[in-house]
């Protein structure tokens, strides 16, 4: 077992690093941060920050030398950095092998197939011709995904016919990026489950939540304390084991015809787990830190029957929601702004509302978001 006095180095200084530091503070954990710029969200709140590119092997290994264990703000760590970290012999959580799976949708699909885990019908191809054949076999419409390099729906395309497919996959094939061609799932609900696991395999599954996305971007997360989805728990535990997870991981799931299918995983704290900051005794960030250190696991004791989180996206008019925080009586709305500059559509923060009436939580969370963004609640939400 590790100790709380070990130094954790976080590579990358976005909102996840910032919320990790917020969770580490009451435990007085020893955190160091590697930030590309002093203006990064986490660097703005943390004095023990080194400035250097998280994508530069030399900067990362120099930073890691002063740390006992290394973890990450995101999983898109370049291969050269993974190799350098492996060579340094440092403890890395999650491991470089875990990250190699997490950052590649082809490897995820292959691993899940190997372990007979439920997922959409798919084929992996590398050429335009291969994609055409795959789409015909699967039947249009198909969902095409770049194996790596995308996020928030960028790198995912719905193709209804061959012409669109050819247009989408040509660019990927030219750049030698493997292509995942998937059957379009009739999604009844999108669910997500966070799981924490330490290096000796002690595993804690957090509650299953429902997520709603618009144009591939997560907008709303709903937590119900009485929501028990045994199949989601079973899948989360198996995936945590097969990727040999250390830390927390999100498993994103589609519910379709009463069945759960794995969409993808992210081996880090995740947007769908932000509700846990207020709604559970230990947040996903605390679970991550505890798993990374290998100290006693966190608790999933609920703090309320319901919680709703809504993401605050940068308004189209370019205005900054932080300028409107003063308009919002704090009351029961928990505001989390990430310290990022406002840009249209960018995830700048989120709000969470707890309560014992789900509809009321949804109303309040959206009312707060409308006020902060000065934009109406999107249609269909
Ligand atoms: P990203 O990695 O950019 O978050 P995802 O793989 O999660 O992208 O896909 C983004 C969204 O596209 C999903 O949340 C879902 O709404 C939709 N989607 C992805 N795969 C499928 C599929 N096979 N069938 C139907 N919809 C899908």
C-alpha cells in the first residue's frame, strides 16, 4: 500500500487536473503539476507547477524525476512520452499499456471482442474500399470513427450512403489512420459508469448515470441514488480488469432493446462523473487519487436521492459566463468554472444541483446554465 505522503505528479493542467487538486487539498496530498502554460485552468490555482510541454518526452521525464507516481489530465499522451516514461521506471497510473488501449478506438474494440463484451457490430478497415465493403455488410446508415485523434464527437461521422462514406474515410485512409465502421445503434439511453481500481485490483464501481449529448457533446448528466444497473457494474468490473486499470475510468454505454453495449472508455476522471463531487461521499477525483496512491478506497455513499449536472458551454456571442456568476444566488446550485477562456461551444464549467425531486433538479440546473450563458436551454433538453 502507498502512503499519503508520496508525491503525485499530474501531467497536463486542464479542468480534470484542477478538480483533482481540489480533491487533493483537504487530504493535504502532495501534488505537482506539469502545465503547458501558467494560464492553464489547473496552473492558475496551484503554486507547485512546472511549465513545460506535456507532449515533450524530455520535459515530462525531468518533471517525473521529482515525483513518486505519475498520473494524467487526459489520456491522449503521445507515444514518445509513454516510451520515455516507461524507460524512466517511474510508477505510472494508469499504466502506459492501459493508455495505449484507451487512446485508440480500434484497440478498444479488439480487446472487448476478445473478452466477448457487448458492443456495436463493427469492422476495422484501413482503405476506402475496405470501408465500402464494411458499410455494405453492416448496412447503412453506419457510424464511422477515426481510431484516434478525435474528442467530443470530432472524429465521429454518421454516413447514410456511399458518397458520404467515401468523402469521410478518404482523408483518414490518406493519413493512415485506422477506421472503425460501426452499425448505428438505436439508442434508448446513453449511460456511463465510473470505476476505480488500484494496482492490486481493489475495485469500486460508482453509480450508473444517464448522459445526454447534443452533436456529440455531453450536455446533461442525471444521477439517481436508487438506479442499480447490475449489467453496467458487471461490464465496468470486467473492463477495469482487462485493461489492468489503476485510477478511475469511465465506461460509456448505449442502452438499446434492453441491452447494454460499450461505446468507449476513458481511463481518467470523466465529465459523466462530475456529479460525484457533491452527490457521493467521495468524488471521482478522490477515488482516482486514492487508487493511484493505493491507499484505502473512497466511499460511494449517496449524499442525495438525485443530482443533475449541466455543462456550461461557451456562448455563441463570445461572452464569458464568469461575468454573470454574480447574478446567480448561490443557494443550492454548485458552480464549477474551470478557469478557461471563453470560446463558443467550449466546455467552460458545469453546475450541479442535488435534491429529492428529479424534475426540480433538472429545472434548477438548466435555469442556472441559462443565466450563466445568457442562452436558452437547447431544444429537446
Ligand atoms: P467521442 O470519442 O468524440 O466522445 P463517441 O465515440 O463517444 O465520440 O461518439 C459520440 C456520440 O456519437 C455518442 O455519444 C453517440 O451519441 C454517437 N454514437 C457513437 N457511436 C454510435 C453508434 N454506433 N450508433 C449510434 N450512435 C453512436
